[in-house]
């Protein structure tokens, strides 16, 4: 299945850079709902509460880095 930004299902963005989260969310929200998290741990908690089709993983995720987050989501 092709995953894409859509209004029906939110996407999740996780990145430690507040400016990047702001810009990404502003642009991507034109195409669908975006939930933003500043750390891997916060992203995992959000993912467990609100399943999403797309997860955009950036940098500086804190104690739960990109590899750990991916393993937990799978």
C-alpha cells in the first residue's frame, strides 16, 4: 500500500529541532493532519495512542533514537 499524507489519517513527525517541526508541520498540514513530537519517547507514546500511516523521523531524538523508535513501532 502506498502511504501518503491525507486528511483521514494523521502523520507523525519526530525531530528535536523546534524550528524544523514548525516548518514541516506548516507545509505538510496543507495535505493532511500532522502530529509532532520532539523526542523518540514522546513519539512512541503518541503513536501508541493514535496509530498513523506515516512516521517522519528526524534527528536529535533523545534517549530513544531513530533505530530504537523504528524497532518499537514495528
